[in-house]
């Protein structure tokens, strides 16, 4: 006989339609990470930013996003995830208009900060709402698999779409893409997406907001600068300051009943392990992207748009990875599927380690295999972490997952980037400083020299870069194989998360689920 309670928990057409709407902000926020890649030359020509301002045009969005994720996740649990999503969509749309029509570098930086604030509300809200909409484990696993694939695809799509737009319109058009999508979101979410929030959230801990930002921002900044400039004292000092504030933040969360990050999140066996493994997966994804994008452009000599289009080729394989892994996790111990994802990603790194200076198909194959494994891991550990967390804390749980992704990505670029750079500079120890510093500098110098001498400089620099990439890839391979062992050991026997006892809908809990749509 069918269990009526179990049947009632299955999501129907309305929930899946609502989920489709929730993919809109996810795609836009992930696209905004890469949407400026092509626009910078036009922005530089019109707004004339200084070198420092140009860096902040890129980085202000990521810093605002990463610094506020924890705060916004906790806030969504208290005021309602749908309400926070609508507030964030409004802010994101208005900031997009401000960025599109910015008349100075300062105005554009301010708009990018507001975009990051809006993005920090959208990211945890969408993932938390997915957790609330799909109470059935199998359906939630499938939804989060699609969510993970959309997030990965959005980053790649952003650079391509911006290139296409800039071929036909002015640079501000790359921001105006967001506006119709946000308008559509504001129109459909109140109709299709129910409200969910913690029915007894407690007082909001205001002091934890600056503490969390003081913990996250210096670490992310330090890691980004280490990836770009190396292990300078200032960058190491930023890491130390961030870790110190992080220690203070953790102590505060452990000592308060109304903590921003509830201790109840970590009672489920899969939550802490899921955060850690998700961070390792982001480490590999962004660490590999640091090399593959440079390889396509500076080693193979592709233009930015051509390189972005080629980088979409692995998406054919990546799109199938998350749904397949979700289906496998329903048939066997999830720990082994996650471990298998790490092994697959390690195989992708191993393929990249075999690349030479003319290996387009091999680099694309390696990137595709690696990304397929990482998407497998990220979709399953996200589902596991959210499924093991109390439903009323889904916003906080989602924000911690997203923060782990930010940390992992920055750490991957810093560690693997530094390893590759060290090998590159060692191989070119006798070259002039501009050539030895970066591959981009070597390309510029070679073009200035010209002729046979310039070609020789370029050949040596490309070989040194590939040599450094090979070392970093073997390092990534070893790390991911270790992560596979760790996943199998930590997660063995966890299976599929048990259903939550109750799911709050709106302010009154689960008693009137249908009423929450109105």
C-alpha cells in the first residue's frame, strides 16, 4: 500500500516550475563572475580607470559576494528566503542598470559592489529554496544536480555571451542582460515559489556580521593576491588577520544560542564533511581553470572569444555528469559515488599533465573529464549537506556551502597557481624580468622584439608555462586521489539523508503548504 505521507512529500509540476524560475538568478550570478572578461578594453577606453581601479572593477563583486554570504543565509532563515530573494533580485537589477550607465570608474566599482550584495542574497536563497521545495530525497538530489550543472555552465556562458554582446552593442549591454531576467523573476516568484523561514529563529546576532566579513574578506583577498603576485608579507598578513577573526567568529557561534551559524547544522554526520569536500572540489575546479584559460589564449594563441567558445566544448559531457551521479547515488552508497567523482576529476588532471604546447584536444578532454568529476562531487555533497541540515536552517547551510566554494576556488588558484609560477620562473631564471614574471608579459615582450628572436622567447615561455602546468596538474591529481580516500572513509554508510520531520512553509510551518503560494 502506498504511504500517503510519503506521496504528499513528492514535488509536482508546480514545484518543478518554481525550480526552473529559481535557475534564473543562479545563472546570472554565476555569469557575472566572468562577464567582464571582454568588456575591460572598452571600459578602459571610456572610463579611463587607473590600474588599481581596474582591479577593483573585477574584484569588488567577488569580495562583496563572498563577504556577505554567511550573513545573508542567516538573514533569509529569519525574514523568509523568498522575501530575501525578491529583495536581492531588485537590488541586482537596479545595480545592473547603474553599472551599465556608469560614467566613471568609481561609479562602476560602486555598482559592482551592489551587484555583489545582491548576489550574496540570491545564491543561498535559491539553494535553500531548492532544499525546501523538494522534500523527497530522490527528487532533491536530481534538482541539486541540475542546479550544480547550471552554476558551472553559467560561468562559462558569461564570457561567451559578453563577447557576443560586445560585437553588437556598447560595453554596458553586458550588465543590462540581467534586467529582463530580474523583472521576470520578480513577477513569477511570488506566484510560483512558496515562502519558507525558520518559525523560531531567535534574535539576529548583529555583531557576527562584521566578524564574519573580517574573517572571510582578508583570506579571500590574500589568496587572490598570492595567486597573482606570490607569497608577499602583506598577503600572508591578510591570511593571518582573516584566520584570527575567523577564530573569534567560531568562538562566538559556539557560545551563543542565537548564533548566526547554528550548532544544530553540524549534528548531521554529512554536513561538516560535505562542506569540506565541496571546498576541495572548488579548489580543483578553479585551480585548473587558472591554467586552462591561459593555455588556450597565451600558449595556443587564441583570441578571447575563440578561447571562450572552445571552453564550452566540454559542457556536452559535463551536462550529463550530475544527473548520472544522482541516479547512481540512489542505487549504491553515496560515499563511493563521491569518491568515484574525485577519481574521475583526478584522471582529468592527469590528462592535463600530459599536455604539451600544441594539445588542444587533450586540454579540452582533460578539462571535460575533470569538470565532470567535480560536478559529480559538488552536486552530491551539496545534496548531502543540505539534506542532513535542519530544514529551518537551510539558508545558513546553503551560505556555508557557497562560502566554502569561494574559499576553495581562491585557495586552488593560489596554491596551484603558485606551484606553476615557481616552475615557470625557475625554467626562465636567466630571462629578463618581464619574460620571467608571467606568460602574458613574455607574450608582450616577444611581440615587441619580433622576428626570430621574439619567436624564441615565446617558445621558451610557452614551454616553461606548460612545464609549470604539468607540475600543478600532478599536484592536483594527488590531492584529488587523497580526497577520494577521505570521502570513502568519512561518508561510508551515510546513504541517502533521512527525511526531515517537518518542513516550515511561510510563517506558520507546514500546516498550510498550499497557502504559502499566495
